[in-house]
C-alpha cells in the first residue's frame, strides 16, 4: 500500500459531498498553513471543459524544453493519486514520491483539525505546500471543476489565465446554458492578467470577452487574435507576432491542433518561451495518458484478436464524443479497420449524446460498468442507450470479457480497431489492469 493511502482515505471522509464548490473552507486551511498559495512559483492557471490536460502537457513540455523547471497539478488521476502532482527537479519533473506526498497530506490534515473540507480542497492545500517548498520556475495549475469557486482559484495573480474549449458538462454544478458554464470558467480571469482562450462558440466567447474587459485583462482569443490549422501535414500558427510552421502534435486527433495553438499562444503572450525550437519540442514531445492513447504493450493485448489496435480515451461528454469520433474517422481514412467500442459511463453524463457521434462509424458497442464507482450506469441500461442512438450494442461483464469475445469470434481481415472509452475512471482501471500506469 502507498504511504499516502491511509491519509487519503481519512481526508476523503471529512465532507459528505464529493463536490461542493466554495472557497471559504480552503481559505481557512491555507491560513492555518501560513498561506503556501502566496509562495508559489509563477503560475499559469488553466480552466475549460475539454483539452485542459493536453494543454497542460504541452505547456510543461515546452517550458522544460526551454530549460524551465516546471511543476504541474492536474485532476483526476488515472491509477495513482501521485499523478496529480508533478514536481520540478534538476533532471526534469517527476511525480511526487509517496513519502513527500504523505508528509504534505499529514500536515494539511493536522492543520485542518477535523473540520469539514472536501477531498479536492485538502489535497490541493497539500499540493500547494509541495509546490511552495520545491524550487521551480513555473507552475502549470489545472482547475478541478469550473473555475470561479474551484479550489485552485485562490491564486491571486497568475502569469496567465488559460481557457480551453468550453462545452456542456457538470451542468448540475456549473449551469444549464453554455453562457452560464462559460461564466464559471471565466471566473479564473484576474485584473490585468493576460487571458488566452481557445476558439469558442459565440455564446461562450461573448462571456469571456465581457469578463476580460471588466477586469482589463488583455485577451488573446483563438480564431481572432491567433489562429492555428493543419496544412500539408504541418501545424501552422499565426498571431500578431508572425507565423510559425511546425510539425503536427504528437498527441493524436485533429483537436490537438487547437490545444497546441492554446499552448503556443500562452507561451507567446507571456513571453515565457519564445524559442521556436523549444515550442516545436513541446508539441512533438508532449504525452497525455488516457487521451487517444494507443496500447502497444501490456497484458490486455493477450485478450484481443491478434494484430488488433486498442485505443483509450476518457472523454465523456457530447463534445468529447464528437472529437473522439472524428479522430477515429481520421484513423479509418488512413488505415481502414472495423471499429468496436467498449464503453462505460457514469450516471452524471449524457451517454446518448456521446454515442450519437459514432453513428455510421462503430460496428458494435460492448457496454461495461465503471469499476469501483457507485455512480456507474449499469451495462444493460447503457446498451439500451447505445441502441437508441442506432448503434448495435450488448452488455458484458468486463473489458476483458469484451476483448475475449472479439478474439474468440474474429475470423476476418483486417483485425479490428478497439476503442475503450466513456470514463477516465474506466481508462484508469484499464491502465492498471494492463500494467502500464502513467509515470
């Protein structure tokens, strides 16, 4: 058992609600810890619905290629909690080790003294302790949920506020309209601090523009102040400072061109990284497990048909479904293979909207439960939803069962393309079973 596991279990029980957006509980704890949030390295704060993790990964890769020692903070983790906290070091950043994580969590737990606080709030406080006590040139800080009342929003003056693509997700907490959701995300905008936004739908863009103007924050809006596009197998980025002709992102999917554009625009707006060599190294070097990740080694390959492709993506909302389906269609155009989905989703999501994106593309869907979650949609009910979206579907006991069924019955050429999708928690369980956790 990891050294931090018992403490993580204890702090998870300090508040009855998994999500309860507010700042007062964390501000009280940070005061008791002598305000580590005021001693952080220069910080880039990242919010949005889709693409946050990819942008964080590219920002880290670019900054490290430029010689900057960089911390990152993300959520959720896939296999181990340590994935959330990456600490800078002389040889490059690395996931926090169990001993340092346990020490920071214990100090936060003692300072909290049993008061109500959510799991994300107290673990964010522990992360701030680690970031404030470990020398670094930069912290790339991802919000957990929303922005305005997210625990990370106690950072008073970041270097930049970054907003990735906004879509419909977590409507029970963030609002029922795109404008309401955008207002929550735009809550990270600070007075006078540059704002870099992905291209947005009109309703979301208008909200971001209003918030930036109100706070006199210079706005760098994708699609108007900067543009990015694939051209002849390259990535072409242009803003007021000129044009960059770069290789395509290492991360799979055409949506990654937008995410790369956000990262490039952020580095150019802040002047943190201007060297084209470092920016190129970041684009081609960034890795982001669980998002259009191809499994090329590990135990799961033994269960699948020989020479089949296995892909993972934890995207789980309607916009993510469209992005993933587009990426699968692009793969189909390059190398044709029959596509099968193995999908598990939580009851807080909209599975019908997710599945509709795969109409005419997926040959069959195997539905599974999300291991360890009480909020999972039962496989039978999820199969019914997939069928209502005009997909052939059947419930099965597990990912391994689905792979075995395909393997036992596959007698065709070419071998199939298999996408395991619908939940980051499912993807994390798959990586753990496969023996290939993120590092």
